[in-house]
C-alpha cells in the first residue's frame, strides 16, 4: 500500500496553529472530523492521546508519527502537519518536532497499518526529503513531494 492511497490534500495542514503536543493532536482530530463527519473529534483525540501515554510517537530528526486505530473507520487515513517553529513532542532525540504524519487505521488493519508505519519511517530518514517538506509553500506542493517519494520507495 502506498502512502498516497491514504493521504488527501485536504488532510495536509501546512501551518499548524498548535504550540503543544496535546493541541497538535486536537488540531489533527478536528481536521479529520471535518473531512470524515462520521468520526467524532473527541474520539479521535482520545485515541491519539492514549497512544502517546504508551510512549511518544515523536521519533527524531523533527518527525513524529502519531497513530492509532478507530473502530468506525473503513480505510487507513494519513494526515500531514507541519510546524516550522517546532513543537515539543517529547521526541527521542529531545529536539522539537516539525513534521507530523498521523496514521489512523480501522481496528482490523493490523498488517497494513504496520507496513505503512514502516514505510513512513523509512521515507522520513531522508534528510533531503524532510528539508523539502519544510520548505514547500503549500499543501499542493507537499502532496506532490510525498507522492513522488512514495513512488520511488
């Protein structure tokens, strides 16, 4: 499964307003609930916050991949968010997080969910890609960059 299969332009947030970890997760939950009205913002936020209690999904190099499973979701959904100034996401390297990939999956999508997490992790090890995502001017450009890189992988 490709990243582009689960990512849509309306779920790319190139200018996160959030300044904290909790606020960023709430912002993602609100964005997803607007696009998928059958999902409730508070339920999405709860799932993401509960996952963070197990350990930060802030990996390193300015990247976080918050994720979780939602009962009422039919397909895997990926949201992308960018915070140029960075958010303290308790990343493993203790550096601010700028790039966020939120992955939400149906409860039954275990193997696909794990494969997409691994795919994202692999792609985001590329410093040039991270720099390009930080410099992209808008959601359209971010989407194009991600689709291009996804095809290479």
